[in-house]
């Protein structure tokens, strides 16, 4: 689409090129505002994005000053873009640089770009082929000390895996809300499960889940920052797993790479068992509370589904194994079962699991 009517666009492109060459170049905030105000039509945004996003993604990871205006412009340009369009004008190297940046604003921009793959199963399939991106995304999700980055990555990973799920019963309201735009179809086919397999069956990436969430007690006692980061990583994994359990319970409740778990001295029973039974140091009060909340969320979500006998058996064995050794969890589940506000579905599930 012709962009000649956008006053200042060429000047802004030249200005961004100058900043790329010399990051100390004074940022013309008025020029950015002036151009942004003219970017109203979706078609215009797509054309301008092709011009400016390649520059912005190279500038932001190492920009030494407040990137507020650059982030606002980048976010606006990304809004209508599909994942495949983004890959046409942003290289894999640029995305990696954004994800690995020490600046949270740049990391969030990278996550925003990757989140576009959750718009269609074909796009999550493409993402699954970009192993360096998936690897960097998982590492960033679990190792970033920034809370906003962690929340955005947790949400995005859940969205991606929901779209990619090859055993999804029906699209959730959240999934439908993401694809209601002029660029994607309302008819949502099931995914191919390729991203699930990339994360849970690729040894390099699966290894990250265990490495970044396993606490080394001796090291953590010496390094408070390491302990804090492990707690953040564990909390993020615990927040994601209940959602994944409703999508594909089998893949997270069975070991996908036993060699990885055995190399860490962990029972090869899958990521769900690891997170629920071995990951958390219950002497850490905050993490113990987080684990109890996790079980409540897991059972609440699973109670809304029709569970097969085999799923009930695995879930029951897991819950009862932990509850038999954790009086606080057992009392919490009993209190939930007897509470008047607990849904009938959850009460029924707790009864089937012998939590009464």
C-alpha cells in the first residue's frame, strides 16, 4: 500500500537508521508521535511495519536509553502482523537477540512477536521448526528475573501449546478471542502437536525444564540470587502445568526423555510428576504455598473435563502420593472438599480421588 501520504515516514526511517549506526543519536520523540498518529488503517500498519520493524528489532536489544517510544511504535506495528509476515522482515537472529537482551522491553517485544504464532496451527508448526527460537524462548521464560517477562512468556507458551494441541476437544473462548481478526479464519483446526514434541521430546529443550527448575541446595544457600531465580522458574512452571494438563495430560504425565531425568537423578515419570513431587523445597514456605495452590488449580481445571479411567488413576496416584507426605496439602484439599463454595464437579473429583 502507498505510504507517501504519511508525513515524516521517510524521515523517521532515516532517523532510525542513524540511531542504529550511533545509539547515542538523540531520539526524536515528536517525530515518532507524529508518524504514529497517522498509523490507523491495518493495511498501512503492515506496509510500514515492513519498513521500520527490521530497524527497530536491531536497535532495541542494545539501546542505552529509555526505549518507551520505540517500544510503543514497535508494539503498534506488530499488532496486525501474522507470524509468517514477521518472519519476512525480522530475521531469526534478530528475534534471538531480542529474547537474549538484558533489557526487559526488548525481551517483551520478542515475546510479542513469537506470540503471533498462536494465531493458527500452521504458524505454531512453523515455530516448532525454529529450534534456536524455541530454545531461547524457554530459557528466557525460566531464567529472566523480570516479573513482567515471566508472566508474558507463561501466557504466550500456554497460548502456543493450546493452538498446537493435536488432541484439543474444542477451542476455548480465549483461543477464539485471539483469532477473531481479519487475518485468520474462524474455523480452527486442531494442531499437529509439533511444538509439544519440540519442547517435551527434544532432549536439549526438555533438559532446560529440569536444569532451570532444579534447586541445588548448597549453591542456593551461598547464592541468594540463584535461589530467587529458581523460585521464579518453579513458580512459572507450576502456573503453566494445570493449563497443559487440560490439553494433553498424557504427554506431561509420562516421561518423554527418560535419559534427561535420569541424568538429573530424578524419577523418569514426566514433567508433571517432577514439578509436583520433587521440584519444590517444602522448607521454603512461599514455594510450599505455591505448590498447594498449584494442586488446587490443577484439580479445579481437571474437574471440568470428562476424565478417562487411566487419567483418573494417574492423577489420583500423584495427588495421594504427595498428600500422604504433606499434611498441609491434605488438609487444604479436605477443606476444599467440604467448602460450600466448591463446585459440585470438584467435590466429585476429590471424592473419586479419595480426598474426603
